[in-house]
């Protein structure tokens, strides 16, 4: 669809950054945890985040930074939307957490970059990973986890 291509190629909506050749998963997560301005979503379409469970990613991010966030949303082994709360490092269901959308980061592992809907703040900023085996469909499906992309929400690749 022309609108999708126009949106995903607009420099005001989608920006990019490169990673060093010797990048690591924890190095990428450190970058996200300390980003300023902060990210509100991490969409791993490129399947770069390996060797950690979704819970472990959420905990790592909170422990390493995300100072403006009170929790990390992730999908558990049953595809349930859960939140690791900064306060007490407790895991609760998303619908019970009571966190404002701008006070949480949502982590979409590669498996959940298609068809998963987690509401985001209208000005949310997401980081989307790219991988060598991705298709344009993978990219666009991941990007549109941000339901308001181009209407206030932005992406960084």
C-alpha cells in the first residue's frame, strides 16, 4: 500500500542509527535503557535479542536504566501481556498495572512483532531492529505495532 511506504520512508517519522560491528545484545539493551529521549517500545523484528527470556530482557532494561519508566511490558510464555513493575520488581498483568502509557516500555520479541496490540502513548518513540533475513512485510508489520505511527508516534531503526 502506498500510504504504508510513504509513512515508513518519511524522515520525520522514521530515523535510523547504526550499530558498531562488534555490537552485543547487552550493548544494544544498554543503549535502549539509557536513551534520551527515552524509547517507549522495543520491536525486535530483526531477531537480534537472543539468549534471554522476555522477562530477563525486561529486568535487564529496568536495572540498567529506563529512569523515566515505571515498568516494562512483555509477553510471557502463554502470550499474556505482563508488566515487570520497577517498584518491587513484581510481574503483574498489563490490564491491572495502572501505569500511564508514557511511563512504560513495551518489548515485542521477534515472535510477537506481528498481530500483537499493546496500546502506546500517542507520542511514543519506538526502536525497531532490522535483520538480514527480514522482508518488507516483516518491517511494516513490526512498525505498525505502533498504531499511531505517522500521527505522533515515531520509529528509529
